[in-house]
């Protein structure tokens, strides 16, 4: 992610859902405060969804609750990638969604990458507000913070992060030059239908919409 310019230093984090063991839901997540350069397999931490450590000697990412919260509310998610990439963060700081301004956003993200309500990093509230923004889609912007994407694999989640960052750059640049011409709504609906066909299990848990 650092090489791709999605994060700097130790920022951002990655996880994959593991098969549950004895009814316990598990994930493998990057450790807290570790630069990506030199990260080895044994540095990765296995925790349950309450962030109780199961394997590994390092503390898990400080944003582990976000990852667990997404797995709990999105059964289709097998991997979560969270970045602090520049153009996604520009929209997140403005408190604006990334609308489906290019065809690929609607087809691969499922519609807009919506921006969440602000919540403190690492908090359960952040997990809730990001899941509410995510809904049935595969990416969301985290208010004043960054972006997150999910996938059926780590490759897919990373690809979606890159796609969202690129589309955010296009959108921000286009708005700086002139007026953005939206894709006609009926075509956006057709593209979202393609997304739903390819991702029949992509459904946000209705509980995530509730404001505590
Ligand atoms: Zn972060």
C-alpha cells in the first residue's frame, strides 16, 4: 500500500476474515504502529471480533474494531483494506461522497462511496458510522480520516481502494476545472444492477443503520 501511495509510514491497515474456529469468528489483522516495509507473516495478529488476541505477539491495529465491525455487519466481506490516500481523504475532509462519476465506481463499488459521520478513530462508534455509510456497497469514505474498501479477497479490496482513490482524483480535478457531468441516472441504475448481480450477498446489516 505504501508503494502504491495509499498510506504513509504506519498508517492504514489490512485484515482478512479467517474461518471461524469452534464457533468463534476470527480475523488476521496487521499490527499496530508497524511500517509496511519489513512486515513479516509472524507480525500479523489473529484476534476474535472482540479483539481478544488468539495468535501473535504484537498488539493488533488500533483500528481493529472497524475491521471486526465490518465483518459482523457484512457477511460477504472476506477482506478489509483501510487507507489514508490523498484524494479520498480530500472528499472525506469536505464531508462529501464520491458519486458514481465514472462507470467503474457504480459497477465495482455498487454506487457512491459515501462519507461517514465523524467518529473518533478506533472507536466502536466509528465502526458503526462507517458501516452505515457502506450500506450494501464495497467502499466508504471515513470523515476527516481516509477510506475503506471490502472484498471477497484481499486483492479485490485493494483494487477497490485503488479504484476509489483514482476516481476521487478524477472527481476532485474535474470539479476544480469545471462542472461535472453526471452519468444519466438510468445508466447508473443499470450499472448498479450489474453490481448486485455479481455480488448477490452484498447486503449491509440493517442494524448498522441504527444510531445508538
Ligand atoms: Zn486510519
